[in-house]
C-alpha cells in the first residue's frame, strides 16, 4: 500500500485541470475525487466561480460550490454542467472541511419527545384520522407506527414529514390533515 | 414592492402546440440525457463502487435543492441576463426550475418556469 503522500499526488495530477467540455463526460467516480476540495470553475460567457465542492450532480454534471463568508454566512453557487468549461484545483482542504460541508445541508435536529409525549401524539393523530373516516391501524413490535389505509405509514414523532407512502395523492392528503389537526400542539421549529 | 405583471405567453413552438416545455417534443428528448455517465465494464465490484458514488453525489445535490426551496436565488443566464426569483422546485432531469416572484426587466412574474439549459449558474445564501 502506497503512502498517503504519493497517492494524493497521483490524484492531484489527474484532477488538476480539466479542459473545455471534458467535465460533463466524466464518470461519477472521477467527479467524486473533487469532493471537499477548493476549485475554480470557468463557465460560458467568461463567468468564473471559486469555492469548496459540496457535490457534483451525476445527472446534469452541475457543480455545487460553497463559500464561507466571514460574517458566518454560507453562500452556495451551482454551475450547470452544460456551461462548465474548465475546472482547476486550488486546494485540498483541511481535516475538518469534509465534516463542515456535510453538516451544512443536513436537516435540523428534530425536537426530542418523551415516550409519554410520543404516545399522546400517536393517539391524538389516530383519533383525528378516524374522525375523518380514514382507516388507521398500529404496526410494529411496540405499536409505534401508524398504518393508514394499508398504503401509508406514520412514524414517531408523527409530523407530516414522518409519513411514508408510494402514493403521492394519499401522502399529500394525509400530510395536510396532520397539519390541521386541532388537537395536536403545533410545535414550531 | 412592485406589483406582478400579467403573464406574458411565449409564442407557440414550431410544432404549433407547445411553448417549449413539451416533454414529448424532439427538442426535449435531445436535451434530456438518454443515458447518464456510466462505465461500460461489467466488473460488478466496479459497478457497485460507481453506483455508490453516483447515489452519494446525487443525494447531496438533492439536499442542496431542498435547502434552496423558498429562498431567493440569483440566476445568471446567457446573454448577460441576470434574474432573481424564489426557488420552488426542480424536475428530475434538472431541465426546468419552478420559481415564483421572478424579477425580470419587464416586471415581476408571479409564477414562472425557468429552462435550465438557459441558466449558466445560480447562487443563494444558506
């Protein structure tokens, strides 16, 4: 196994600069090499962008760049794959760059409920659905999951985003219902 | 706060029916990737690696789209056109963006569809 130093140098050379229109023909594994690195992208009509690579969309080849502004703000710019002309590697990044970038777009940590509160929320939702004449049963070992009409499940903590279904129509109907449950305490995020 | 302008309808396309967003038109088929970047080799562990990489990259991209929803975004388009709008949604092929309150030189369009091939880059603050 080669030492980390030589492997990085080999990778660096292979991804240092990309010539015109080559970018969009790369494979996912090649794009992945650019993650968490700082690059400079030149695009059509003399536009240039610099930042840390958060991702490359494998469908459109678009590069998502992140910049951390001094004031604590984070600015994001995405260059469409079809407009990318050249991509130049500027820096490898620090040890914590990867975590810093990954944490940026993850959903905010949800409020933690006690078991009692979860039980109350489940019963409240179950009776609300039944009041609206929607068949609902309890599923799972601990009976924590609600199964609606056999095609949708609601997991704790029983918020609209905890619904799971392959039927879009039922999903959106149940989500709206949950939102207007007069009984539930609507905790704001 | 400027009041919205009336919807300006695009002229009909060459086939006499669509206004440029017809998913069955030859133009749309030419634009949408008929296949995405993938290796040809049939070594299954390489394919697995490639698929893992593809889904990881795509998941991050989708999260960046989710983060954009409801926020004002600056779009840099071709011919040195720059517009600002509130981003709402994208289609699966990243060919169309649904936006609202689109500020154009003509006025503010309450709801609009932006064609992604017309966009060079777009930027927003988290």
